[in-house]
C-alpha cells in the first residue's frame, strides 16, 4: 500500500526549510524553528503540516515582512526547469506559499515578486487567490502581464490560480458569478506553446462551464473556428464534463447538435444478474440505415441504486463515430461492480441507457446481487 501523503512530508521537511533559511540568514534560529514546527507535527495531515511550518517561518524570521521576504527569496533553490522535481519534492515550498498567502497581503509588490519565483518551484495557485480576493483589479492586471512571461510555470499560474473551482482551494465566488475577467486571461493563453499551460486553460473553462454552460458553449464554438489541432484538443478537454452532463450546447459546439438517425441492434447486458465485485459488459451494434453519413458521440449511462433505494446516474464514454450510409460499428464496454473510493454498490435493478448525441435510449438493465 502506498504511503499516505502526509508520511511523505515528514520531519525532514521542516529541517530542510530551516537549513535553507539559515543559509540565507545566518542569525536564523534553526534549532528553535525545527523544535517548534515539530511540536504536534506527527498528528497533522499534509496541508496542516504545511501551515505549521508557515507559522514557524513567521515566528522565527524577522518581524518586518519585507526583510523576511527577502530572506525567503534568497533561500530558494533551483526552478523546476533547472532541476525537475519528482514525487512530493516540490511540496517543499508549500509552507512558503501559505506564508505569503497569510502574512504578505499588505505588501502587494513584494508578495507578487515572491510568488513569481515560488510558482517556478512549486505553484502559487493557492496563495494568489488570497490576492484576487483582497485586491482583484490589481492582481488581475499583474496576471495579464504574466500571461506572456517566459516561464511556462508563471503562465500556467495565470490560468490555474483563477480557476473558480480549483481543487483543494476555496472557491472564487466572484468569478463563479461573473467569469468575464477570467475569460479575458484565458484568451491570452489559449494558444500557449506548452501543453502544460493549455491543459490548465481547459480545466479552467471546464470549471466555468459548471456554473455557466452557455458561456462555455459559446466560448468553445468561437475558439473552434479555424482552430489549430492544439486548440481543438484544448476545447474538447474543456467540454468533457459538459458532454458527460449531456448539455446540448456542448454537443453543438463539437458539431453533434443534431439527432443522429442510428439504429441500435443486438444490445446485450451480461450477465443479467451479476454479483457485487464482478463486472458487467455492454455489447451492441450501431447501424446507419440512412443514405447519408452519420456523426455521433456515443456514451452509455447506468442508473446506480443508492443506499436509500433511489437511483443516481453515471455516464461512461464509449466512442465518437462516423458511419457511412449502411455502415455498422460494434461497441463493447465492461464496467466493474467492485466498490471504489468514489462509488459504492447496492443490490437492485440498474437501468442502462445508450446516449447518442446526449439523447437517451433505454437498452435494458442488470439486477445486482449482494
């Protein structure tokens, strides 16, 4: 079994941070810093451990933030481009960004300069959000400048740090209500030369679409006009959740807005009565009985029985197809019925539907046994 994340972020982390700070500030009380940081450290999870070290930084660095920030900046090691990190290595700088997010808010320029450096070694996507909340216009203006920065890590921060629903972070409620300022930044990054940045842009758009499906669909449609392959991939990745939700605007943006005249043949769901822990397989043939080519995004949806007896639907991807007149395609998909961290199974009848361009067609069911 893999070690817990917090166990990979053990007592050696505050010791390493202390050594780095002492190298930049000879008067630094490294022993006191480590002793204070490790008091109760063992009981903490990963992020609280980062906060514990950040609080130790505040206690043992000079009280003047400007002086302390200069020491922190001088203590930094090589960037990710200079020395790529593996595993949790870059998490060494988690306390640094937490420290900036809490203690640097009254020192905008100094904190921006420090985050510019930190994001090239870890990520400042968590700390920059505190500045977007505190001084949104000023921070957005700085991010517009950073959208053309030489470092891919800085450019990615522009997108990742403004995600309205960034995982592990508090939501940016103002941007959830009105994503216009974020979209203006994404326009600057949509054709970034690095996939690392473009993937972040796609994830940001995906976030926006959860609150504003019409804005996502309109943006996707516009971006796909005369799009190079790299931008086309970005848009498809941004639409992935909307496609799973069956939103018509997302299908229309990809050119699948019309109902496809496809016939479902020989649909089978086997076994009919599987036991928990086994798997169930869906198999069928799709045929194009018309005299014109048919394009379709084909998925299927299972209605999972919940503990209270109600049904919750989950969509699974199958295939994007183009069928010539009279053409057929065989489709097959196996799904595990073992419990997962994201899904528990309960006995009962599970309906199955085929989705063709988001339009459902019932094809049967299976009865899950305990």
